[in-house]
C-alpha cells in the first residue's frame, strides 16, 4: 500500500496549505487516473487536484517531487540532483533549486500547488529558515527560502528536520498510522528519525 522508503522520503517534507498537514484530517480528493497504474501506493502518471512540492535535502543528493494530499508521490515529477561533503555552497544551493524546478516542471493543468515543504538533515534553524547539515559543511546557515526565491511566488516555504518529517509521515500515512507512540528511523548517508508520543 505504501511507497518504498527510498521513494517515500521525498513526501515527508510535504506541506499543505501553509501549515503542517498532520494537525487535521486531509480532504479526500477525487482522483483522475485514467492513464495511471498504481504501484505500491505511488501514482505513476497524472493526477488532477491539489499538490505540494516536497524537497528532501540529504548528504549525497536532493530529491524533489510533487505530492498529493494523500501523501502519494507523482513519480513523473521526481527529480534528483547531487550534493556531497565536497560540494561548494553554490553547488548545493543550485542542486536544491534545480531539483525543485525540475519537479515543478511536471505541474500539470488541473493541478494547484499549495505550498513548498523542505525536509533537511540537521541541524536546522526553524526561526531563520536555514540549514546546517553536518555532512554538508559548506551549506552552514543556508536559507532555503532564499534559494527557492522566485520559483513560485506567493507560496509558503516551510522547513523541518528530516527526522521529524519521517516520523510525522509514517504516523500519517505509513507503518505508524494508528499508533499513539512510535519511533521512525531512516538509514541513509546518516541515520536519523523521530518519536511520536501521545
């Protein structure tokens, strides 16, 4: 029913209507999947409805994709760009922006973009909207809203720690759904995760 973790990490950053989608029940959206074939819960083709842009900033890559309100990744929009410890600050910023632009290029007629969510390796400074991933030392203090400036004016850009994002997403859509307490972990370039506590 669910996307595999490698694909689903992108959706963990999704932000709906300028706020966290986990504080209320999401609206159910009528789907038009005449040419779509479901695979593990992922939409492989077209979807008409509201979407969010999700961006995952990691130690070796940036992933971005459009996400439905049900947390499904629109696979045709999935875009990946490189990062890495040796990357310059400019390259990391360019990769974030290019991945976001690539995913946005897949925005189809009938789809409405509600917001942009960024999940990043930490630490993150939520007040200033900046990231300082330990495995990307040149990105220290990089303000993601400035990197994404002008891509889709007027939309909220919301930042969160990737461990928080994975825990919230698994609680909303994944293996922790229905659990009052839980721990979600991801093993990638680094190891991270988050607790759900009732």
